[in-house]
């Protein structure tokens, strides 16, 4: 198998696994509170990232580098996994899985907006149109197909979902200036993030035994949302001849997610969700087209 074929296979595996996690979030939240689910999932993810570093012979060097990068690790760990997943899981707890999942795909648009003040980038009229198109899809989903009324089915849930996209965008923008290897940086971020999550559970949330169903959900999310899938994606990017070509696989994820949500969670997919998704993806595609032009 050629390197590009291996890259394509790894990217498809990563996208397939990422497409299942929205269903896993919703099913797991039937048994655990958002903060408890996050704590257990983050512990699993930190463990699998650490084991991977041991296998690669990089754990000692990673831990030694913590002395130099402890502040960066703490700040980024506060964003991801702590704040991002707290907001996202709370949104999934309040909204339909299909709504929270599709709204989450607008993070790339949030990143384009935040890149203006934080990275000094400029938005053209074309970019502004693409952003407006995507956020019109957000409104369609949030109002379940009645945007002219501006009556949100769960305004707080929508706000939490959108805030999570801002946090995720901030995390990746700050990562562009991170000198650490990606896997090592992610492990240190989680190593700092887990105690913050535990403190949140202790003072503001709940901390309960997960039970069998909750444990399975937390392990699945820790492995395939926060851990192994990230490693697969990094490997795919390392082997590919074209990062842009590999990145296009991610556009399969929203549609696959809805399929899994329909069959696993049992949610009928609303026409408004499909329409909003189409608008969001159209904005993302237009932005990508603009970058290549």
C-alpha cells in the first residue's frame, strides 16, 4: 500500500470514529452528568496518550519539557479538555444530539473570525459572505426551521454550543504558536486539564460512580474522541502528499454523524437540521475554495 493510500485509510478511519462520538455523548449523558462524563473520559484519554508516548519512547522527554512549558500546558489544558468539553457536553445535555453536533461544525467559521484580531488576518467580502451563510444555518437549526420568528428551542443550549466553538477555535489558534510536537503537547494539556475538571466537579458539579453504561461511554469517548482518533489523524497528515486533500475527508463527518444519531440515539432527523447543515457546509466549502483560488 502506498503512503498516500495509507493516509487515506487512516483519515477515513479517523472520520468514521469522530462521526460516532455525537451519539456516544448523548447516550452517555443519560447515565452521567456532563462534568462527571468529562472527568472519566479525560482520564482515559490522558492514559492512552501517555501509553502512546511510552511506546514511542517519548514520555520522559515530554515530562522533562513540562518544566519549560508548564504555563502553556496549563492555559491550553484549561481550554481543552476542560472548558471546551464542559460547554459541549452541557449543550448535548440540553439539545437534540443532531442539533448540538451540527452546531459544533461551525467552529471553523469561529476560527476565521478570531484569526482577524489574534493573527492579524483579513476578511474579504467573499469571506464575510461565507461566514454569514454558515451562521444563517446556525439560526435555522436553533429555531428548528423558523428563523423569521427568532424563537429558539433552547437558547441556553444553543449559546453553550456556540461558545464551545469559540473555545475550540481559540485552542487551535494558540496551537499555531505551540513549539511542542502535537502529541506531546496534547498529553501535557490533558495532564493539566484533568485536575481542573476534578476541581470543577468537587466545587460546582457532581462526582458519582459511573456504573457500567456510564463507564463504557466514558471509555469510548476517551479513546475515540480525545485519544486514538487524534493519533490516527496525525499519522494520516504525516503520510499524505496533500494536506488539503486529506483535510477534505472531514466533510464526510457531519452526514455520517446524522446517520449514527438516527440509528443509535433514535432521533428522527429534522429537515431544519439538514437545511442548516447544508448552509454551514456551504460556507465552509466556499472558504476553502477561496483559500485555494
